[in-house]
C-alpha cells in the first residue's frame, strides 16, 4: 500500500514539473489563449 502511494506521488510530482516547465516557457499561457479563442469562436 505504501509503495502504491509513493508511485502515485511520483506521478503527481512529475505532472507538476511538466506544468511548471510549461509555465516557465510561456507555453501554458499561449495554450490558455488558444483555448479561450476556440471557446469564443464556438
């Protein structure tokens, strides 16, 4: 059970790292603009 929690935490950490990297590079900002543009179109 403990081992499963560790694996889950590692997965969460890696997802957080990816999101943080995207924010640092400005990718998430343009992705947000892109998705809001699609929303306003449709």
